[in-house]
C-alpha cells in the first residue's frame, strides 16, 4: 500500500522543512517540468482533472474543475489563496504539512498560479499556529532566495509573489469567503454566493482558493501524471488522503493512505481501541459530518462516495473515534458548544439556533431535560438547515440529528431517569 | 504608543498588501500592538487604527470579533486549553480542573501574582496530540496533571522554553 507517499513523504527526514532536503528528494522538479518543459496552463489543468483530486479542505470539490473556472484575459491582479485556517474539531493534518513539508505546499501554489495566471498569493494560516507560520515564512524566504518566487521565476516571464496572512482566532475564517473578508482586514463573515470567488474574490478580483493538502498534492500529479494519482485511489476519488485519526485510539495520528482504504485498516494503524473497549460511534470527517454507528463504520471504505452513501461525509478526513466509555449526549453537547461559540452572528438561524441546540442539550445532559426536548432538537435543527449563508450551521446540526437517530436510548435515559445510561450501566456492572 | 521595533514590524506587514489596502494589515497590527502591551486597551486600538489611517470602528470590530485579542489584562502565561471534542475525549476537563485547583483561580481568571491565566478555547487543530494547549507562541501537547505541575514549576522559576 502507498502509505505517507505524497504530501507527507518527507515527514520522517531530518530538516524536511528545508529547501535543500526538499530538492534532494525531487522537490521543485514539477515546477521545472512546467516552466521549462514547458507545459501549458491547459495541459496542467487537464492533468488535474484526470487525477480526480478533490478539495481536501472538506467540501471535496474537484480541483481541476475549480481551476478551470478562473477567467482568462481579465484586467487587474488574479489571486491564489491557500486555506490553512485548520480548525474543524478532529482536523490536524495541514499543521503537519506546514511543519514538515512547507515547500511542497509552496511548489503546488506556484504551479497553480502559473496554470491560472495568478500574480499574487497568500497563505491564510490560523493565528494560533505560530510555529507552523514561522516554518512556512522561512520556506517562502528560501524560495525567493532560490528564484522560485518573485519576478521572472526560473528565468521565464512568469512572476508570482507569495506571503503569509495570519488569522487571529475564528473557525469561520476557514469558510472561503469569510477568509477573504478576514484577509481584507474585516470580521470573518461569509459573503453571499454568487458571485463566486472565481469572478469576485479577494479585493473583488478573480480568486481561487484551495486547502493546504490540495496544493501539496499538486507537484506529484504534475510530475507523474493525473492518471498515476487517480490510480492510487479509486475512480472519482483519486489519490491518497491524510486521515487524522483521533479520540479513543491508542496511537492517534495522521495516516496518508489510498482513497478507499477500509476504515478497519485505518483504525488498526491508529493502534486500535483501548483494551476492553467497544467501538460506539465514529465521526468520519470532522464534527460537521454526521455520526456513524461503530458496527456500520467497520464495514466502510474511506472515500468520498462510500462515506456519502452511508449518510455522512468524508469532510477533511478527520476521523473521531468514540468508544463505549463515554455518553453520546455529553459528546454532542460538547460539539454543540463549539458551533455556538464559532457562529459569526450574521444569520439569525445560526446565531440563535446554535445556542438553542446547546442549551437544550446542556439541560438534557444535566438531568433537566423534558420529554418534548428530543422533538424540539429535531424541530430546531430542521429550521436551521439550508437557511443560512454558509455551511457552519448545517455542520452544527449534523452531529445532533445523527446522534438522536443512532442513540435515542441514551437521550431518553437522561430525560426519564435524570442520569446517564453509560455511568449507570457502569455502576450496575 | 509602540516601539520602533513594533512599528517596523507593522510596516513589514503593511508591505505584503497592495498600497490601497492598508486595512489588510489590521489583524497583524493589532497582534503586534498586543504583543508589546500584553493586551489591547481602547486607546491602543484607536492608535492602531490611526496608524493605518482607518476609522477606529473598523479596528474595534476586528479586536472584538477574533478570539486571540485580549481586551483586558491577562497573566504573563496564558494557558489556552483546548476543550473541543478530541481533547475532551482525552481528558481536557480533568486538565482544566487540575489547573484551577493547582493555581487557585477559575476559568478566565488570573493568579494574583499576574503570572498565570487559565482559559478554555475551542479546537486548536492539534487533535492527534490531545489534550493540548496553546501557551504563547507554542503548543504544549499530550498534557497530564504531572506534566502541568512540572511546567508550572519551570515557568515560576523563570524559564519559558519548556515543552
């Protein structure tokens, strides 16, 4: 199996973040192929389409298609942005790419800029990631010094400037238009779409934005061809993908494996469950995706289409493992708190609804729930979904509604007995 | 209100953006101002706005929207413990309880000697290293009550490079 072979290939090497190590392992070879080969922008985009690389930030939109939306021959600067505002609970992969493989990200961005005619780019990194920020900034300096960024890259007439923009603490800035607002120095509140970023993005100019892992996948696709990448994975689900496996596992970590890898194998890589524990539930793609029952999860493959068929989503590949030691109501109450805290306040159903969900869950968890509360949660959830500008609120509803469907007995026990089914069964045993 | 070094750093941030887009440097300018003063009093927010020739309201909007800006004084060391789901599943509640007991202050409070503030924050994006906290420029990972006691002892002894 092709494990840790694309975006995290050099993670185990000393000084893997330095340009020298990256170059010794073939780094910037794809850029040379593009500029000196030369490959035309259209050729690059068609390889990207062939690769079936889908956006690694969570939405899974085909990258080649997104790149083809950038208009040609428009006046003014076109921008290329990297979304490194990693903050969805369960997601911790982009941080490792930036710490260990910053040049792979930078090379992917330079190639993307050439393919789309972007003259200027920013990597928007969440403000808490100070160490990754310094690593990426040092790598950008190395790339400028080597003539790989700036004016007339590698002696051609292609120029591209790149800088880091630091966030300041707000999950919502991972939403692409909120990120652009934040880059413009404003509150991170999502814009209504359309217009989409390809026509009206940063500073109102044509803009493309991709996730860190997406860009870091580009050099190998260009070097080995779209077909090579596609065949690492499955049709429509090309390549490898980093899965962050966290929660109740013995060896949490980032595992870059082919799309379509059985969940069972992935769980094994993460050391499996703690001794004596049973798998209760898995959140396969970060907290904004629906919970899947443990038994069902054991039969699933990790790719966009398989997880989607099971009623959830692959998201950013953020696999949160939950065993039978914890009460689902408590877990979901904690997840709901996140969305309440992170709602930007712009749309009423989200600003009010996220707090409403949390307060009802909080009282159920604390033994003060009432019989109608379960219907109330469903009702509030259904009145939020699809009624907001961005997807944050839908993401906040998903864990609530899915856990109600999968574990009604835990909620009912809390309401009827005023206590927790998990703790009660433990004391009986 | 800011040192030459801070002003130079803000100028470097300003240069990252097109000349007519000073507002883009606002997040950075507020961060740099806070780093020098420890927090952002109103007068400092107004000063930063003036520096970038922006209306003060634009700086206040940003200073109050993002979680990393402190509008009130905090301790020299601010323990920002993640309480989101993966850290929660790995005992973040116990870590926060231990910190409060050990330091004798509650969430959001600062020790009387001005050294420590305890805060619970949402996902830090380091879920595989749970439970985790942000401490200034770095993350401290796989926290245990024992590792926190060692850390607190070292910070009290004037060292701040401990992992």
